[in-house]
C-alpha cells in the first residue's frame, strides 16, 4: 500500500483573514487520500473566514473548526490545533495558497517508510516550481536558517518553511510558547534537542506579495533571531 493511499495525516491549519483562499486550500487538503483529519483554528478573523469553514465542516466530518475569541497569532493557533489533532502523522498547513497540499505524499514518505520522526519542507532544494519574489526576504531567510543551524547543529536549508511534519508522539513532546511566527525557530530548536530523526524534503512554493495578503514582516525576522537564541540555548521545555 502506498503512502498516498493511507489516511494517516492530521493537518493543523492556522487561519486569519483568508476567506478568499481558504475554500480552495481546504479542498486541496481534503483531496489528498492521506488526510484523515483537518483541524482549522480561526484566530479571530474579521473577514468571515470562520463562517466559510463552518459551512465546509458541515459537509465533511474530517474538518474540525476551533475559534479564538481574541487574535493571538499563528503560533497560538498552531498550539491550539496540535492539542486537538489525533492522527498518527501531524502536518502544519497555511491557509493561503503559497504551499501545495499535492506535496503531502512526498513530505510524509520518510515517516511512513520508517526513516524519519520529523520532516521539514524546503523551498530551496529540488526541482519543484517556485515563484520568484523578494531578494531581501530570501537573504533574511538564509541568514536565519544558518544562524539556527549553528545553534542546533542541523543542516537545514529552509528552517522558516511552513511545512513541518511529525509523528504525533514526537510533536506531543514539544510545548509551543511563541504566539506569532517565532514558532518556526522554536519548533526547530526543540525538535533538535529531542535527538529524533529529521529529514528535509523539497516542496513547491507560490509566494504572495504584500498586496496579495502576505503578513510576515521585518519585526517577525527580529523575533525569529530572539527565538533562535532563547530556545537554542535555553532550558528544554
């Protein structure tokens, strides 16, 4: 039986003001045979995103909708979702159209085959399609990844990639403290400390411009640096 034919994946999807894209993303996620569960955490959207998901959830029992009464950030939404997901393999998926759920079979393969405990996606390896966008974002990502690697002694190429996949038993050992985009270096540092088997797999990327809704900014880059130091050198938790 192939990896793509087994429903073993629980997807955690943080959601904030993505009413225009979330129906297409959810359709793409649920089209993957490997998906058993989709936990969407609406982080107090103001554009009706939660109402859109609620209607879809009424049509497909695999969708679980959780709501935050106050906007807290992506990290907080992921934390809420991880506490609810119960599939054996857990995958984080953004609610925009930048990442393609069609990559799931490739992303989960090292875990399904028994080689890995955690898989990081990478936009910078392989031959998958990538939209060409901001030079300074790319440079900043490289700097953050290199700094993170120096602290964790890993050799990742894209620490900031949204796609992170875990065996459920592994992710349950991690307590996420960051409320915003600092979760990427936090998760990386805490996974590295566990000493588990980590793989990296290429993924496609259709990045957005700020005019199209991109949310991450330079302040998040500064926070990522702080998080690398805090969780890379701090006490395990």
